């Protein structure tokens, strides 16, 4: 998956950004283009963090945002909701009769996104982003400010001078307001009857207590500043200047420790106190059905996360049917390796527990895991020219999830590169517990998160510099995760599990997981399943490690609908591929299909359908022209 808190992030080069919204010398700016520029500036100005993620220059993002954080207050979020509703009205009011084909595509993409965002904006509780993503609980163990801001500052606050370090401190001073803003919104939500389930409350309190109780010198905020200042000093060739940086760094680090001790930790304690105050009113009920207008909230969340109008009942049935088919296939695969007795989930649990398929939980075991991952990715990269007409220019690196994120981070995720090549795409792997990272599952994880999955999908999108910036800022979960899941299936189709029957079983389990998510997510939020029902269903269906299952279920509870995007996205990409193959017959070109899917950036599934349907006659014409040239 793409990381939850950074789902909207596309790290773009400053030159590309300036070009995307700057004056166009070759032609006057149309009303549509002008409106795109207005919306882009508005959204970037509203979110200094998104501006930093995108690398936007101050000219596009308003004031100097490098010393600022997003406004997480109730007022700030209300402004965001109002703007989302207004932007849809402004879009619908435009005269689109004279749009070019590319502008019409942009309009269709924005119409889908703005419509979903406006619907999400009608719900006056929980989390809401400028692009409409909604989640029910402001304080949670997944993406609250106290969890995301340390990582944001580590990744996106460059320190190339002492002035940059001063801006870092300015952002640190803004962290307490960010946390307090969320705490106040959580209090208001609780007054309206929106309280997380008790186990989500407890998990969040535990994380807040741990962070607030940490020695300031060990805080990730301070550790990050120290590392960046050490690197700044090390890069300075002049000894006197280097000494000056080191002297200044001592004072700056002391100031950072004081901010953490005197301001950030107390804000975290206030957040924990708010949760403790409402804990007696928290229940075991897991789904958003129990919240104000909860059925509508879930319907809108599904619409945002899947870009479909499928109902919970339809999605639940799709999941059950896919689980049935994959379970039958897994049964055969397990029999081939000698596991014949008991239900598939029981046999998968036995396979997962088999020490032969685990990496040793040691430094050497972690090194071996990373070596295997890098070799597998290198193989895919060597074969990729057979499958893709255009390849990513950005480098791909494999890194360990930072220790302070391990407890709450998913097993693996991908973070995008910058379009200027300065920052690579990064495939992060969480090695907190190697019993959760087995030889059964890691190969398919590589194909999904790295190559040919998210790295190809995201890096290739960033290479399309003629796409309007606003489109590059928008992320569509079903498209992104659908491609990741399609990449897993494609890797299997291309024989990348040949000679590794255990790895192929892992692939089938990963596919089974995504199908089971449809069942569990809709079960929790529409069918009143309990948390334990969801845990039991996934245990019986997938046989995966208990810790993995509990983490996943709590994620679905905290982030309704998101887990449904994977299978529904894969299903649509596969449908379109087979439709194109049938229509084109011998003229079907796999490279051309992949380029059609990947080279327009992230799009809603209905727009992807439009793109592929437009590609089919173009490909037929190209093939016919090639035959004519051959005859000539």
C-alpha cells in the first residue's frame, strides 16, 4: 500500500511544479486552465504539508510554508469542508463545450473526485482532507498528528542551512497546536456521540503515553534534527564553518528538547486525557453504522475509496465469491506440497508456523531478507522491458521502516520518488517481528509494493510532466491499490513463482486476503459484525499470523472502505485487459495496454474504462499501419 498518511503525496520537482501552474507563453490560459490553477493554489496554500510533499515553491503555495504545519483545528477543517463543496459547484458551472480531449479527461477526473469530496464534506465529524478522504476518528492509532508529524519532518524538512534548522524549530513549535486541534475536535465529536471503540481508544492512549513519556533527547523530533545537523556539518569542507555549525547545533538541539519536553509532551498528555475521559462511554461495537448517519458515512467512504457506486451488499457478495474461488485454488496448491488435512485456513496456519519458511529473528536474518528482496526486484527490472513500453526513470531503494514507526506501521509500503531524480522511490519493509515476514509472503509483497507494482505505477505517473499539477496531487485508492494487486497477479502469470511453490501459495494467500477484506470491511461497517467475528473470519480464511490479523482488523475499523479498493481495482483492470484482448485479437499489445493504464496518472475506475476504450481503436490503427509499412 501507499502509506496511509501520505496517500495524497506525489513528490514533484520544483521546476515541473512551476511549469504546471506558471504562465503559458504559447497560448492564453483558458477559463478551465485558470480555474485549475486557482484550485491548485488554494489547496496548496491550505496545506503546507501537502506543499512540502509536492515540493511546491512559495509562489504556488502562498506564504513561506517551510515553517508551517496544516491547520488541524475545528475551524480549519470546516473551511476545508466548505471549500470542497464550493469547488464542485465551480466545476459544474464551467462551460466545457470547447475542451480539448486532454482537458475533458481532466474534467472527468475532477468531476469524480470533487463529487466524492463534496459528499464526504457533509459529515461533520472525524478526519477530512482537501481531497475528501474521510475517517471517523480524529484520535486513532493510525494517522493522528502525533504519529504522522515526526515522520513528515524526517522525510520532508530538508536542512541545508542553519536557517532551515530554525524553520524546523518553528514547525516543532507548531506541533502542540496540531495535536491540540485534533484533541479539541475529538472532544466535539464525542459530544456528538462519535467515540472510537474501546480497543481503538486503548491502543491510542498507549501510543500517546509512550510518546509523551519518552526522554526528549530520544524523541524522533530531536533525533531527526540531530541527524540532519550532523549531516550538514559533515558536508561543510571549511573547518571554521563546520565548527560554527556544530556550535549552533548544540543550541538548536537543546531548544528542540525543550519544545518536546515543555510543549509537545504536554499536548500528547492532553490528548490521552481526552480519550481517558470518554473511555467509560466507549463500547465494543466496531462499525460506523452506530455513528450519526453512519450508513451514509460508510456509503460515501466506499465511494471515495473505490470510485464505484457498488453497495455494501454487492461488495460483500463479490468478496464471498472470490474467497470461494481462491480457497479452492489454494487447496490444490497446498495438496501439491503435501498439506492435505483440514480446512485451508488451518493448513495455511501450519505453513505460516513452519520454521523452514521464516527468516531468523536476528540481524543476520534481517540482512538475508533484504538481500532476497533486492535480488527479486533486480530480476523484475531486468525483465520489465518485455512488459512495459515506458520504464520508470527514478531509482528504487529498499529500506527498513524506522524503529519509532514499527509498532503501528503496516508490514510494507512504498513512498514516491521526486520527479527531478533527487529522491528515489523507497520500498519500506517493517521487520519488527520476522514471524510476520515469511518466505511465503515476501515475494508477493515485493511485486505489490515495489516492482512491477507501486514503483512502476507512481514513478511513471510522475514522468508525465504535461499532466496538470492538480491531477498529480490527487490520489485514487482503487486505482493505486488495484494496480498493486494486478501486479501481483501479473507476476504470477509471467512465471515469477516458477520453482517456488511456497511463494506461489503466498501469492494466492495475498489474493485471498484482499477478497476477504471485502467481506470483513462490509461485515464490520454494514452488517454489524463484531471485531472478534472479523478476526475469526480472517484467521479461518487466511491462516495468517494472529498479530497480522488483529492489526489489519483494527485498520479496517479505523479506516472504513479503504481495504475494499484493492480487489475492486484489480478486478476492473483485469476486466479491461481481457476486454481489450478480445476486441483486438492478434493486435493486442501488452506493453501498449500497460502504458495506457499507467501513463495518465492516477484516475478513477470509470475514467480508466474511458481511457482503455479510447486506446483500443488507436492500437488497432497502429497495428494496421505497421502491417502496411511491412507490406510496403
